[in-house]
């Protein structure tokens, strides 16, 4: 109410209306959505939807630390959007400020007070010296490398490692995880290096280190090289050359194919899905040393998952994409966007059924996973039919818990390789135990 | 930025372009290489500022026009009885977003090419300057140690 009065007095036409409109629509569901939306934007940046998987229930613990951080960011952003009141028509602020106002409203409702944050936002509006402070450096590099996203990528790779039908080797597991993590840091840093002016213009990404000038582009590139080179070397020499090659290929695919393609053609989504599918394949090849059907199946599951996840998310970001010049299906081919999401939800059911055929899991897996796969397919169908905000939100939220649950169920239904050994013996081997048992 | 500072300073995001302006420090003994770097950065900043300010302004203007024309077609006014601005829902706006994106596609392609070129050039120059400075410092240290 206070804000509305203040702004009305200064003659801004649009903003007060948005406030009142906002007050009307703000409700618990909305607030939750905005929080989650922002959280998910952390993982699923339009640039990074590939690295948005969550492997295990670890995701739940990851979610909450974000909220505190992001709430502050939200309030900060909003405060300084409202302050610079000028009679001039604020161009971009119309919708972005609407979003921010919503977020502010939700943050305010949740927090109860925005005063402590004002000091911070004031600082944010000041001129800052472009000097690198060493104590800020870890935080800056963490944001540059999208450390949380990297953590999710590493967990997906671990899932791939865990599903491989070989005895668990801890050293190999740690080396593979570290190598994948370093490779992911490198790729994310280069991505941010390429996207500075675009990130500045989108709400979600405008607080990145390069956008704020906290780090120079040269340093960002050096950091990327100092992560990427040791990371790939570690994978190639410490694990196996195949994993190293996949890692290097994924970095290339992400930085040199997906990132530029985002602004050129909607095919970027498919490339991004491949980028997301490769880490679990890497985990598998790290464990077994070879690219077999199981690896491809795991990659396929993650590939298919990307579509309902990203397409549903992108449905609500159409304005930012349009203004920023990003070619996304949700803007240019909305029907295709929804059709693809549904198609891949159904594909998940099919892929889950193939898993026991390839001896990766027992037959309990398709049975137990059927309910969740059917549910996401149902939401995918609703999204396809209704094409509105609420159905896209539902589908998006479902995808968040669907993947960790699917991978967890997969792991619990994993076919023990001992079982497989016995099966092999029964079928034709001259090997030890089975034969001994059978001899009278 | 204070007059005695010998660093670049970066400011809050511009209202129209959302880019943060940088004020570059000109050292008294600026080498030709350093001057090339500074000028490249200044030029890049100007280009980006110009592009995005114009682009964002066009977006907002066209959006207003679109809303106005749609409301007119529906027979509604820009403001309803309570005096608030009438808005269109997301599905109606989607047509505008699609249209705007395709209209500006070529403009974005051109900008992307220029941006990548400028980004690489500037970063490469930064690398050169950093290398030269490091070598200079190494030589100076060696001289001091020698003395």
C-alpha cells in the first residue's frame, strides 16, 4: 500500500497497477512457485538446462540453502528497482519489475520485513572499484562455475557409476567425480564468459560475477582453463581415456555448440539434452571402461527427462527469451514445445521398461516406476492440452522430484552382478559354484 | 570514482540497456598496447550500450502498441473502471513475443557475431597486457635482486 501511494505520486503509470494486480494474485501457491521458479532457474538456467538433473534425494538438502540466499537477492533486487523512480517510461522494468515485485511481495510476506536489506541494495547501486579482492574470490569463482549446478551434474555422474554392473571402486569413483566436477566448472565459466550482455538483461542472471564486473573476462577464461585441463587430464589418466574423451566432448558441446545455438535455432534444446545426458554415461564408462547399452540407456533416460523439465520451465519465461533474443521452442513453436514434452514423458516409460531387458535392473523397476512415469506423462498431457501457466508449473515441479525418485528406484532395483554371474554359470559356464551345487 | 583512484570503476546497471557502465582509468605511462585495450573496451561498451538501450526501448514500445491494438480490437479501453491499466494474459502476449523474436532475429545474429568478435579481441588483449606487465615486473625484480 505504501509503495503504491509513493509511486502514484511520482507519476509512474504502470507500476502501481502492477502492484495492485500483484496483491490480488499473490497467494500461497504463487509464492511457492516463484520461490521454486527462482530456485530452478539456479539449476536450469536457460543456458544450463542440461545440468539440471538431480540424482538422489540429495536435492532436497540442496534446495533449502538456496532459499535464504535467493530471498535476500530478491529483496535486494526489488528494492533497487523501485528506488530509481523517474518520470521516464522505464522500458524493461515493466515486466521484469512485475516479476520482481511479485517476488518481493512473496519475499515480504514470508520474511515480514525488508528493511535490513536496504543497506545492501544501496551498496549495490553505488559505483564500485574493479579490483579483485582475494577474500571474495572463492565466492566469485563458485558463482562463476555455477557450483550448485556442478554438484548436481556430479551426482548424476555418480548415479551412472553406481548403476554400472561392476564392483564398486572407491578411488575410481572419487577420481571420476572430481574430474567431472572440474570439467563442469570449466564449461559453466566459459558459458558465462560468452553471455555477459545477455545475462545482464535477464532477471535471473543479472547478478553473475562477470556481469557485475567482480572478475575480469581474462581471469574467467584462465579459471576455466585451470579447471578444464586438469579435470580432463584426471579423467583421461586417472580413470580411462574414454571418460576423458566424453568429458572433453561435453565441454565442447556445451560451450561451442549449445551456447551459441541458443541464439540461433530452437535445435539448441536437443543439443542441451545431449549435454545433460552425457554425465551419467561418463559415470558408467568410468566404472566399466566401455560404452555399453546400459550407459546409453541411462543417458537416454536423462535425455528424455530434459524435455518435460525444460519445456515446462521455459513456458513461463517467454517474455525474457523474446526480449533477450533467445530462440526457444516455447516462444517460436509453442505447440511443438508441448508435443515434445509429452513425447518424452512417454519415452521415459518405454526406457524404464527396457532397463531389465538390458540386465541393468530387475523387472521390479518398470513396475515400481510405472506410477511416477504415468503421473508425469499425465501432467505432460495436461500441459499439452491446456497450454497454460498452471499446467506448465505442475509439470515442472513434478520433474523436480521425478528424476531423483526414478534414479533411486533404479538403484534399489539394480541387478546385483552376483546374480548375473550365477545366471551366466547356469546357462553355460564351467565355472565353480553353480556346477558344484549341481553335482550330486 | 575518486580522482586518486588508479583502478577502473563499474557502476549500477543502466536504466535502458541494463548494462553496467565502466569508467576506465588512464595511467600516466600508458603503453600503446594498454591504450589499444582501453579503447577497445570503451568502443565495445558504447556499442553494447547503444544496441541494448535501443532494443529494450523498442521492445517496450512495441509491447505497448500491441496491447493497445489488441484491447481496441476487443473493444476495451486501456484502463478499466478502477483506473488500472488493462493487461492481456500470457497466451495473448505469446503472439507478440513470437513476432518480436522473429522480427529481430537478423539484428541479433549480427550483434552476436560482433559481440563474440569483440569479446575475444578484448580478452586476448587483456592477456597480452597481463603478460607484458608480468614480464616487466619480473625484470624489475631481477634488477633489484641483482643490485
